[in-house]
């Protein structure tokens, strides 16, 4: 072979080796960042999120144009509740590959977690527009509409999800829960039945159906579904608690106490269980035991204002009114925006004949919730006891205006008018035979008294 041909052959061989070298470099690089991605995914599944993020960053460093690496990183950040960071990374993934609908869906899920519901809806719309066959997108959008209390719209999207995938029981369950929020319990039960039919092992559906039956005051039927959930998983304490709550409505207090004890034995750190047990003991007039259990609930969760209100009830029953007031004050201190706390304190102060303080509490309750007729009525009762009759009448009128169906307000107004010797005004109060019977107040006698009074006035004028 001539030296010229030999040189040419070597040149060709060198070029081939260089091409092979380039290919090997690319393969090694791909293996490296694929290994980083795979390792990151494995670490994520092991809930070693920080290490997973480090490996996603290495993968991105090797191939910054691979959108999936950003997507996986964002998903891990979401699991770590680092939602703002996750959102930024999802947007980078979308920027690289705007056709992948899962990116929009998970971006929307993150926006949902940030309570940015309108923006979440826009992202779900983008996902649906690019892939209208994915039922999950409709379902997720429906859940977001529920958060915005746009229930009718939500129902339409639950129906769309169901039409795309009628085998997914979660869709019926979501629709049922929404119908429950709309007080359409019959339809809610129908959809819960469909959810149960599609997945008979999911005890959540049993609990949700039991809850709907509870709201319909079908307590005995609700118990059946609580029992079903307990059979499927007897280790969940919440199910015993919910069943106990239902038994209380049926006044089956002893059974309820046993279930509260079971719930506590399975989860002794849940303060609500002691509160529920205490409330049942209070109904049974076991006031000392009730107070002990309220104390345990407060010890576990001292920030729950309702516990102090509940504790005040048995304290009052034992005539420990000063301690009851202390608990009302603690409740108000923990949550000063709840009108009912001031109202309940006002009732106690009224019983103690501390009328001026009671009025202050009623005024605070009215200021925070001016639509509750009870507050005006109770304020009227206190003013009546203070012989401030004209002011009491104004309060009764406000109570009647807010709730004209409660006849006791009319009766209270009648008694105050009587005390003012303005008995003629009683004729303007609508008659109610049931009220007359209940209060033993004969309107015919009142008319006779008015006629007699008028006759005496006339006789007086003629005589003098």
C-alpha cells in the first residue's frame, strides 16, 4: 500500500474514532442525567425530598431543556409544601413544553393550595383545552369551583368527569358532597350509593353517606353506615367519635360514652373526643365528670375557644357562676369575633342580676351579628327587668322584625306593654290562640278591661 493511501486510511479511521467518541460522550451524559433523574425519583418515593431536589438539579444542569426534570422537581417541592417555589418551576416546565397538559394540571393544584382559585381555574381550563378527554381535569376544576361556592357550575363539571370516566367512584363522591352543601340530600345519597357501588371497600364513602343521613336527621340509618366504616377499618378513631355523636342525638348516652372511650383509647391526643364525652356527661347531669373532661380537652388544645364555652355550662349548673364567667372571658379572649360568646356571657350576667354588664355583652353580640333575633330579645328582657320599658319595646320590635315566626317575642312585648299601662297597644299584636293557651293570657279579658277603663275615663270627665 502506498504511503499516500495509508495516510488517507488513517485519517478516515481517526474521524470514525472521533465520531464514536462524540456518541459515547452523549450516551454517557444521557445515562448520567437519566441516572440522576431516576435516583431523584427514588429518593422522592422514599420521602427523602431534599436529596431528591439535589439530584433533580444535577439532571437539569446536564440537560436544562428537559421539561420533565423541572416538572418532577416542582412536584417534589409541592410535597414539601413549598408551593411558591413549585409554582415557578412548573412555569419553567410549561415554557419548555407548553403541550404537556399534566404540567397545567399540577400547576393548578399548586395554585389551589395557595388559595389562588381563580388562577387555578385558568390552568385547569388550559389542561382541558389541550386534552379534553382527561376526566381528572374536569374533576379537579369542579373541586375548585366548590371552594368558590359556585356549586351549580361544579355539578356540571362533576357530570362531565363522570361522562368521561363513569367507573371513577371519586367523581360521584365529589358530586354527592357538593349536593349536600346545597341541602339536596336525596340526590347526594343517590350519588353516594353510586360511589359505594363502584368501590365497596372505600370506607370514606360510608362515612360521607352517614354524614348526609345525619344532616337529614335519619340517625338510625346513619349508624348503619358508621358501623360499616368501622367494620372495614376498626382502627380509625374518628369513626367511633362520629358514631358516638349520632347516638347522643338519639339520647343513647351510655352507648355514646363507650364509643367516646374507644375513640380516646385509639387516639388519646385528640381533644375533640374529650369534649364530646364531656358534652354527653353534661346531658346526663354528671356535671363534675363533664368538667374534668373539658379540662382534659383544654389541656390538650388550650386554643380552642369552644371548649371554654362548653365548660361554662356545667359550671353554671353547679352554681359556679364566677368560674363560668371566667371561662366565657377566656373564650372571648381566644376568639373575640364570635357573637355567641358575648351572648352567652350576657345571659349569665343577667341571671346574676348584673344587668348593666349583661347589656354591654348583648350590645357586643349585636354589633358582631346584627341578624340574630335572640340577642335583641334577651336585651329586651334585661331592660324590662331594669324597668326601662320603652327601650325594651324597641328591642322586642327588632327581634320581631328579624324573626317574626317566633311568637315568644310578641308575648314578651305584650307583658312589657302591660307594665307600661299602655294596654291599648296590645290590640295591635296579632292574635295567636296557641300563645294565649301557653301563657294563660286571655285577650278577651284585656278587651273588657280596655272598655271598662274607657268608661271610667268618660265618667271621670263628666263628673269633674
